């Protein structure tokens, strides 16, 4: 776990700090702030839980005896910075859940993990509700269970770490001035060359 997270999280943190610093300076330069205006620039963090749907592609030499897809719970956390009413940037970690598929050679089982950096843009908003698009990059990894790792034919499924496009939609509902309920839907991502995951999650977002 540490092997996967530590270098990547460090790189994401550096990228996030650079993006936030650059954006904050630009926002202050372009938008004068008066003492009576409401703040539109702020940091935020969020936590969420949901469901991942995994789809395993056909692998030469393996015969499937079960469904091509499986579902699992997921969870994640993120931190971000809102430059203004429209644009923001965020980074986070996602425990994507457990992918599984039954073959004649045995059951394939692996845990998916991702770390991401993404920009956000507001598509629609009113007093309580907003809709935002997310677009960025995600570094992903599948870690096979011990029994899975002992089956050499499963190696092409797990593969190595991948980098994929992150695209999704987030709906937010303001509970208070600083707390919002969120619903995130993420387009299919490649956790490996043979495994895709589509994710949906609900959570809470806190401004500070």
C-alpha cells in the first residue's frame, strides 16, 4: 500500500499546491474583492462511499464460467481549492473496491486503488444546488489476492499500474453555508489493461 501511495501522493500534493498558488494569484489579480462580497475562493475536503462496477475483458487462455462484471463497495477522500464560482482543482485517493471473476482456473480477485488530480468546472447552479464536471488524470493499480497471484494465467489481468483519463459529474446540495451533500458519477476507468471500473458515490463536502 505504501509503495503505491507515498510517491504518487507526494507528486499530487506538489501539483495541487502549484495549481492552487497559481490559480489564487490569478483570481486575486482578475477579481477585486470588497469587504462586503461573499468569498468565492476557498479550500475544501470531502469523503464519500459508493459502488464500483468492474468489467473484466477477455483474456487469451482463460475460460470464464461467471459474469463478465462484478460490483463492490468503494470509498474515497479528496482535498481541493475553488478559485472562483466556476473553476476549481482537487486531488484525492479512491479505494475502488474488489474486482472478481470466476474462471475454470479459479477465481480472480483483486483490490483496485486510484489517486487522482482533476480540474472542476461549474455547469449549473442556483441557491442550493450545483452541477460540476470533473476532468483530470488518475493513476490506478490492481493488487491481486494471494490465491490470485499464485495463478500465473491471471497475471495479464492484474497487469501493472496504469494512468487513465478521469471524467465525471458531481451534483452538490448545500446543507449549510459550508457543508454540502454530493453525488459523484465517474466514467469507466482502466484499472489495468483488462479491467475497467465505473463508480458512483455519495458523500459530504466541507469548506474551510
